[in-house]
C-alpha cells in the first residue's frame, strides 16, 4: 500500500508529479474549473486526497463560495508608491471590479517580507476571491505561493519560475523590448550616439526586457555599448536626478538620457535644469509609461505610451472571468506601446 504523503509536504507540485499532469491543470482541476475534463479531474482529486492535500482553500473553491473581493498588494519599501503609474493602474482595476459588484482590497507594505505576510493573511484568511499581481519578478515568490494555494490570479507582467516548469500563468504585459528599442532608435535618428539608460531595478521582469531593447537598438545601429552609460535606478524622481548628476560628471557625458519610467525622467529633467542645461537641445530625455503629468512636465516629456488605466481594467476583467469559470481563449496579452514625441527630445 502506498504511503500517504503528509499534509505538510503535499503540494500542487507533488500532486502534478504523481498524476503526470501540469501544475496548472492540477490547480484548475482542484479549483473546479470546467476546462478540465471529468476523468482528469477525478484522477487529480483522488490523488490530492490520497496525499492529504485538502486545505480550506481547496474546499472553498469546490464549494464556490464568494467573498466578492479582489486583493492587490503593493510593496512600498522603495520607489513604487505613490508612483503615478501605480495610481492609474489601481484606478483601472478598481473601476472594473466595482462594475462587477466586487470590492478591491488594496494593501501597501514596506518590504518583500511584509508583502508575503499579507499575501498569506489575505489568502489563508479567506479575505479575497482572487489576486492581482503587479510588477512581476524573476522567480516570483508571490506567484509560487498563489499557484500552490490554488488561488486565482492575473499578473501584470510576465514571469519565469526556474528551474523546472513554467506554469500557465495568466498575464497582461507591455512589449518593453519593442518599446525601449523604438525609443532608443528615436534618439539615434536624431543623431545621438552617447545615449544613457537609467534602468529599473534588475529584479523586476520588465527591466530585463527594456534593457534588451536598449542594447539591441545600439547593436542594430553599429553603436558600441558603453557599460558606463547604463546604470540602475529605483524608479523615483530623486534617483533619476541622482543618476543624471553622475552621468553628467563622466569625462564624456551622454547627449541623451532615457529612463525606465517617467518618474525618473522627471528627476533627470530637474537635474539638467539645475545645471543650466537646455532640455532637448543640450541633453535629450526620454521616459516610459506616459503618465498624465508627462504631457505637461517642463514642456513635455518624450516617452513610450501605454494605456495604464485600460490595462488595469483588462487585468481585472480577465480575473473576474476566471473566477466565473469562463473559458479564456486569450490567457496572455502582450500589448504594443506607442512613441510620443514631445519637447524633451526636440533640438529647437
């Protein structure tokens, strides 16, 4: 007789391994979703029971009880709040869940440790029906936890969970590689060759794609990549100004500076102004996001536009449909950003 796996060690992954199905299929079978056929569902549920994998969350999913609440946790330990990008996104999510008769439970915490604590409190405490995950990370602990707990969620951003399987995670993302490459090409077409990039924190997945876009554009145009011109910022206006000051003090400073978000670009523009430099003429500046203030800040910021509010709505729509057990034909969306040219890259 097979030895029964303890409740402590039984996980979605152990059930998947025993049945030969993917973690995603196991998760959806235990969640009672209709896109898993009855035979597969019966096998998976039987194995889950054999292993002792019957947490309260599983029971709640099978009973289809609802709390009518969507959770969203934001780490505020560094740059991420009150980032205007985040405010626009949350407004979009909140509007959509309200239309569906749900509440949005927003929790802000100052560190990754606290952030995981609140995920556990919301999920294990049955305070939410599903979660929205923002600014995904490489090997994201939040996503691992939500998968293991069979909690429905949609991510704003792609993610990878090494070293073995990459589960079927629903997401909406912006094509950051394409966008950053297009923005870099804009400055190259204006004649710039010393183009600096103040990148977002490296642990954020979107930073990886945008760095690739920057470096790919340089390579495609035969411009040597200079590591001194790529530095990391923390997505705040203050850090944008700090990075700009460091770049301007180089023996051969850049003639153009791009940033991983608009907020850092605002800091760059302030630093240039404080040194008496003309934005666009002496040093061109480019951002990413096109937050509402970008159109008006110090004459206007050249940036890559993404429909932030609408993305928040789309993420919420996808999650709500999943909660209703609907078959989602499009579980992943990769949107194209659009170049918006303003004064900060004009030479006069």
